[in-house]
C-alpha cells in the first residue's frame, strides 16, 4: 500500500522543523512569508493529508460559506428554515460547507466574519440588518450576498431577491382577467421594502388595465392577524369582489372577517394569499374547505441560488449587484370568475 505523507516528510522537504510546519498548518505563531511558502510548496508537492487543509492553505480558502440571520418578529418560523436548506444544498453541490454565525451582543458580525478567516464568503438574511456590518464587509471586498432586495446607504450591495413587483402584477392580472375590477390589497407596504414592491406590482397591474386606483380598497399597515381582520372589516364596506393578502397572519385575520360578515369564498369574494406554506394552507382548508390561491416564494431555490452566487463571487466572477428570482403563482380554488 502507498504510504501516506506525514509531518516529518513535509518538514524534511521544506528544510524546517516539525513545529514550524504545525504553525503554518494551524496559522499560529510567527513564521516568515518565505518559510511559510516553503512549507506550502512541500505540502503541495507530496500531497500531505488531509488534502483539504493543504489546498485551503495554498489557495487561502476554507471552502466554507458563512450564514448570518437577523431574526425578525412576525416572520413565519418556517420561512428561513426552507431558505437555509437551499443554501446548504447549493453550497454542497459546489463542494462547500456552511457555518452559521451565532448572535453575540458583545461582538459584531463584521469582526467575526472578516478577522476570523473561517469563511470564504457570507450570506445575510433578515429585514432589519446592521448596515455597519454590510458596509464593512463591502468595503473590505469580502464576498457576500443578501437574500432579499437591499438598499444600504453609501453602497450598492449584492442581493438575490424574489421579484415581488412582477409576481404581484401577475396575480393582479389574473384577477382582472377573471372579470374583477374592485380588487383590494392588504399589506404593510410603508414599512418593509419587499411589501412595498408587492404593492407596486398591484398598482401596476391595475394601471396597465386602465383600472383607477382606489385607496379605500387598500390597507398598507397590516402585518398581524388582528391587522388583517380589522383591515378586511373596513374594506368590506366598499364591496370588493376580490382581495390580495400580504402574508400568512394577515390572511388568517382577513378570512375570519369575511366569514363573520356571512360571505362565502369564492362565491362572494375571491382571495389570493402570499407565500404559500403547509401551515397556512391547512388552516385555510380547515376553516374554509378550500385550497388557497397564492403567490409562493421558491425558498429552496432562493437559498440555493444565493449560495451559488456567493461562491461565484468568491471565485472572482463578475455579477450584477441586483439579481431576481420569479415567484410561483399557484392557482387553486379560492378565486372565481365573474
């Protein structure tokens, strides 16, 4: 059997001590650049095991991506889990592992990301992020990608985002093609950028079909189940024939209000939800006895593409700063043609 190379052979070939080889491998202690290069050359020449360590040292790469999640209130628990699964899948396909940075109030993410040398690139997720983290990573030229559309003062960040504007416009067009003219929209567009894009898509859909925007059919400050309930109660006074709902919690509140008014979905009012997930669909089905027509974020694919984009940036490839992924429109039976 072929003998596996060891530290003694690396040290002998490089003309240094075993301790010096160990310091180079572990990146500890003081070693001159000239000596370090001798050791790296020796590692490469005899293919010292483990190979991954040798390659990482020689190429100054770890083949590990970092993941930072800024937790959010009001975000459905499964939302980030599915994206994370996609990130893992995309990283694995290209030979990378994943390191999740834990929240630490005493030390910023940027210091741990840049100074630790643990990862080759990083993926950020969350709505309300620390912009100082992003600017620092960006200015250092460290490869990173946001999941979700981003605006950070002073820089143009890299991001991959669902195309909310186009997706919501597709759903609006669908309702119009079904004969609906009085279409309501319940969301939180004034506070969260993705939600504002959904609102813009809704307005564009109306405009392209010559339908006048009616502010009485819009609630732009709805996030919770109670918000959805109250917004729907008020909107029903103006007799919409269809309504688009921004998130899981708003949807559950709104359909409660619809039932209380004695209305039947879709006979009296058509409903389109957002971000189809198993829990929402089950609750909607239990409550109404129908499957919800909805816009879905392809979360697994979003995470996968975020990982692949980050790795491509690590490898020095050029990409646009803004990258988009189409939403999926699921036509179920909560909408009816007029």
